[in-house]
C-alpha cells in the first residue's frame, strides 16, 4: 500500500527544526503540488532552488531527509511545476510519492488554518508538537484526520464490487464512507452498506487500515458477510454500478501496490481472508 516503504523509515514526530539548504520542500496549491516529473519519477525542490520565501514549517522526515513547507515561495528553476495530486497514485520512488501526498495533506491543513475560527486572531505554531495555537483565546488546532470505512461484502464465493458515480476514479471499488458523529466503525459499516446497496451485513471483521491523505482520511478496512437478502439496489447518486463477482472471475483484478481497497480484493480473490 502507499504507506509501505520497505526499509525506509517515516518519522512524523514534530521538531522545531531550522531549515537548511539541503532540506526538501513540499508546496501545495489547491489539489496540486510543486515537483519535477521525469517520466513518472518525481523530485521535490530543495531550499537551494528558491529565490525567496517567507515562513517555513517542518513537516516530517523519511530516512533522515527533512521535508518542509514554505509560504510566498519564488522558485528559480522552471522545471518544477504544479502537478495534480493524482500523480502520487503511480509516481516513483515510493518514498517521494508518500512524502508528496502526506505533505499535501499537511500543507493544505496549514493553508486553511491561518486564523482562529473562534476569535479570528492569527494562529501560531507550537514549538513542541504539530499544533496551531491562538495566542489570544488559547484555542488549539491539530491536523484533521477523518476516519472512513471500506467494506468487502462477501456472499460465499462472491464479492460485492462497485463503481463510484461522478468521480475520476473509474476502477472497481468496495463500499466505503466516512464515519458520522456518535457511531462506532461497525455502525458506519452497517449504515453505509445499507445506504449504498440496500443490503444488511453481519460478522464484521477488521482487516487493516491505511492513511489516505488524498482526502485527509484514515481508511479502516473490514470484511462482512451479507445477512439475508442478496439483491443489490444501488444508490444512484453515490454509485454507478454494484454487483457480485465470483472469485474465479477476478483474474483481471490485480494489486496496485497503493490502495487498501485493492489489497482487500486480492485477499478475497486468493482466499487469504478467513472469517
Ligand atoms: Zn482565538
């Protein structure tokens, strides 16, 4: 999955580091990030490549390489351009694509949290942890992470696969949705399954999870057995398709090395998940 970096080490502990010439910079602008893309191999600029910038914020390190975001940046090397974050679904190396999408989540959060939402005063960064504080009313702000479930609904040797309506992502998916206020993840699973495909489920079992910075989410994957009626009625606003696929007909579904969804499909296809 996108967070699996083999032997590389991602260190997200916050430090009040001073920026250096060799440090890498991740800057976002809406749904794009500044980078150099050479046939799918990506690079982020280092501080050396900038003519000027105003403020900087430390993000995280991978293998002792430090990543920062900076504001009001003027870059001198025109080979760095703003690319849509979808590039991080395929780009290499793994460390840079994970840094890119994780840095995008943080950069977007910093960009949209410049002022206190309670009193309107400018926020300042805490020196000990990744947190923004209002010096006027002391309100604290931590990076937003929204929990969302993915559920593989199983009916004997069949798996329920879906396609989402109105999205760029056209491949087969699983039922998924954000947790709502006041519910457990198992309740989210039951509610989303009923809303999207009008089925009931039982024997909900945890499979695994992944950070999904494309939507500032933490995705939590479950398997569940269909309970009773197996007739699918899709919610046409959320889904364009929803159907049962037999395990033996899943030959053209392969692991993408990126998504929990695909890993769960493969786990079902290869009979690796047992209730
Ligand atoms: Zn305030």
